[in-house]
C-alpha cells in the first residue's frame, strides 16, 4: 500500500514539475492566426493520410472460414519522407456454422517518422 501511494505521489509531482510541450514551432510553421482550430489545417483526403487511414477489408468470394484464428503481423510502409512500421492483429470467430463470422482487425502499435514537408 505504501509503495502504491509513493508511486502515485511521484507521478503526480512529475506532472507538476515537468514542463508541457511548447507548440510554438507548429504555430510558426503553419502561420497560425491564433483563432482557427488546428483541424482546419488538416487535409482530409486519402492521398494525404497514412497507410492505415482507410483499410480495405479482405474479399474472400463469399466463403467464410470454419475455424477461429488470431493473426499477428508486422507491416512496413516506406516512401520518401514517410517511414512507417506497425503491428497488425486480426481475430476471426465463425458464427452460425459456415454462414457468418466476426472479424476484428486492429493496429495496436504504429511507429512512424515523417519529414517536415510530408507532415
């Protein structure tokens, strides 16, 4: 109990002592007017989004698997100005014999490095 309290106190103290990130670099880079919300500076178009922004589901010709499975995979997407690596997980559970199935895909970890022009 004492250890938990001490760790909680240290983490709260760290939040008070450590300075927050200064976003002045972003304001200068994008000529922020001081009023416009940051989302107005984003371009919502597939060509300007990362490789996992609009995932395309697999087409299996209407055939479902009869066995459940869990898939773990590592993906890499490398282009000029954008190096991205991620962990991909997929869970499939058949439902109602071979008529339907539940499939869940998720990217639990994504590591990327972009240059200023791409960002």
